[in-house]
C-alpha cells in the first residue's frame, strides 16, 4: 500500500531544497527525495556565484561561429566531445535556432527577469532560515589582462547595460585596490556591485535542508523511477524503496529530470553542461569576491575551504568519463593572474548542469496535470535562480499569479 503524503519534491539540489523549504514554511507537509544527500550533486561543486549579471544566453551568434574551434580544443572553456556529437546534433539544431537574434534577445529578457530578483529572493530565504552569513555581498569582478580584451568586450558591456545590469568600468589601479593579489600589469576590468557569492555551496544546501527538517519536512534517500497520475488528481510515485501517493509533485531533479518528464508525455531537449572545478584548500593568496578572467573564461571564488577555480563547460552527456585535465588547466590559467597562487592538496570535481537549448529553465505547472510542477534546466544558474524559482512554485501551488510571467518557461515551449 502506498504511503500518502501532501507534497513530494524530487531532487535535493539547491533548487529542489529551496522549493521544499518554501512549501514547508507555507504549511504544505513536504517530503524531499533524492538518491543522494542534499547538495551532494551538482550543487556542491558550483562556482558559488550569485551571477545576476549573466543575462546573455549561451545560445547566441558568436557561440555558433565558434563551434569549429570548440570541436578542436578539448581543454577550451567550451568544448564538445566528438564521440557525443551525433547524439548532440538535435540539441545543437535547437541551440542554433535559439541563437537567432530575436530569440536570443527574448531569452536574455527572461534571464534578466529571473536574475534581477535573485538577491532579494535569497535575502528572504536566508533571513527566514537564519543563514544570512552564507551569502556575501561584495559584488564581483571581470578582469582584463589586455587592452584588446577590453575593446573586444565593449559591445557586450553595452548590451548588459541595455538589459539593466549595473556595471562599472575599472582601470588597473582601482581594480588592484580591490584585489591586491592580482598581477601588476592588468589592463583593468569590470565591477558588478549587485552580485554576491556563497562561502560554501554545499553547506548552503545542507543547512537549508536542516531548516526544512526542523520545520517539519522530511528528507528521504531514494531514487524516483516512475510518476503516474491517478484518477482524482493524486500522483503515484514509484521509488526504489516503495510507492508514495502524493497530492502534488514538483520535479526538480536537474539533469535527471528528463526521464520523469517524458513519462508524462512531454518531450524536452534536456542535456547537460558538464562543469569542472579545482578546489585549492591552501591557495597562498586572497581574494575577497568572485573574479572572472575575460580572456581565459573561468571564475575564481573565495570560500571557507579555500579558493575555487571553476567555469568550464563540456558537452559530453551523462555517461562519459570525466576529463580532469579540464580542471587541472584552471590552475595554470589562475596562476597567470594570481602569481602567488599555490596548488597544494588541490581536489578536482566534475558535475552535470542541466541545460536546455535556449538557456532558460523549465518552471511552471504541467499543462495536463494541475498537481505536477516542473523546476529544472537552470544550466549554470541554478544557484542564482533557486530562491526565485521556489517563490514562483509557491505562488503557482497557492493559485497566485507569480511576479514573473512563466509562460516563456513552459515545458511544452519546444
């Protein structure tokens, strides 16, 4: 006999955990289920950056023009494995369509709608749970090593401002006043004052899960393999540990959401951006905020446990073995910018960031099932958009109109 519950959230990453905490705090008895412990998947290894400035989609004309280079450089900032290319082709065709100027602009507007609410949403979430210390508001930097890099990026900076991103241009002196560890002959950079970072992405999820449980929620370690809508509006959920009869279900399983969604008859072109990081527990130098290298396309973030170098993207699916040279190369890049950097006892990581061709997540109610909700596909912005996604799902469950128009995020938009 199936166990009856009110609300089941599938996926205990930052998005699913934030949703579960929000719904539980609103009086919905909620169970959060994942085969892994909260935060142990992709959410543990992200760059820790609340990247509210990232409003330009990966799907854009310049990315399309760079595809030949992506196929030739296995250690570049964005690469595609040759062996995965045939399976990736349908996704890439949709990606090319999303990169058309009008489509890319629509995606950018939607990303801005979500990201502009990120910090305020997290203020509410962390204030409610007493975890404000896990978010640091010192902004973020982009660094130019060369004057030619600054010039190449001018059009992008103008576009960011057009979409409402607050950005300040810095010469070398002011930038090095903010971060003295940077090389002396840096050309300058950009300062984004409205961004933030977390000092520990994994602990953030773990503490949110603890708060969720303290409020009466339940975390269950199990793998969900079936969703079956039932007459009368409930959902039977098949787990490897038994069945659950839920009043409502939220699918927030990241890169593994696709199988469950397909069982319901929705076909989504969900794939994965495999992200890598190198964690330096004793970096020997100090940063006070995230810093992105424009020329080298990666980010350096100060954390409780050292410095994290992250940001590369590899399109190779869920099954291919990691190429940890992509993590190792980040130290070589970072040492060019931070001359005193040390690698001692560094650890490497790879995780799967759920990605859709138009660079937008799926957030909303299932078109045919009023008691099933979707929240997945946040690509490399899962941390940034987690709290606002939780508020949107809460509004939908309560029958309120969300502050964000979620129609462009519908599961059937493809």
